[in-house]
């Protein structure tokens, strides 16, 4: 079991087991709500950048962390989550792109040890989303697992005009919540879900 406290981000504390991520009216702008419906995190993709960048702020608008692509136009690659206040790289969101399954690994930025994995459910749904006209309207579902493959939670897409995900973390004893919530936003923006 890893110590999730070592992945705490200055200025934000996610303590709930359920979060809702909603896309804004403007593409690739997101907010995360806690179980009471209060905004706890906002993120958006910076436009016109050579390397994709997603700054995240708390409810008051103070920057808490940034996710930056490892390369230029990096659909299948690494995205580094860095604490905005300390400048420390905390985790890497690693995308293993496949037309059959979306797989994201959350790894320690220093040791590259896997902390969690986020996998889409069902190859047929993933193929339909990528190939069928208007496939992007099909809600996507992901399973969150710990480093040993045990279920820890889910990210369930909801059918709506703008993307909406319900994040449920059943057991966060070994998985840091902030990178999981950030990953839901980054996955949606990168893969156009």
C-alpha cells in the first residue's frame, strides 16, 4: 500500500468519495464538484500551446497544480502533474493509446512506480466512440484500479450536451484522489470524449 499523503497538493484537499466533473460550455474547460455540489477544483486546457497544458485552480481561483504534456501534440504519451506552489512533479499520467481500450496509468514522478490505472470498460464501446459517426455522444465508463489490479473506483460518463462524469472512489487507501480527479478532466480533453 502506498502512502497517498506524499501526493498531497498544497492548497487543495479532496476528502469525499464522490465527485462530479462537468465540462463547461467552452470546450476543454472543467470543474469538479464535491458530494455537496460545491466547486473544489477547476481546470482548463490552454489554447495555442506547443505542448498541451492544463492549469488547475481551487474554488477561489488560486492555482494549485498544472498538468503538462511531455511532448508536442502528445495524444499517446506522458502528462506531468506538478504542484503549482512547490514546483514539485508529483505524478505522471501515462496514456497507452489503443483503438480498443483507453488505458491511463498514474505513476510516481520520481520512481515511475504505478499508483493506479484507469481503463475504459468494453472494447465495443471504445471502438464505437472512435469510429462510428457521432460516437462521441456515447457515454464512456472507466474503472480505476490500484497497482495490483484491484478495483478502487469508477469514472462514469453521463449522457448530456456537455461531458459529465461521476467519479466514485470506493477505496482510496492506496490511490491519491487529486490525480484521479485531474485525470478525468485530462482524459476527456485529450481524447475528445
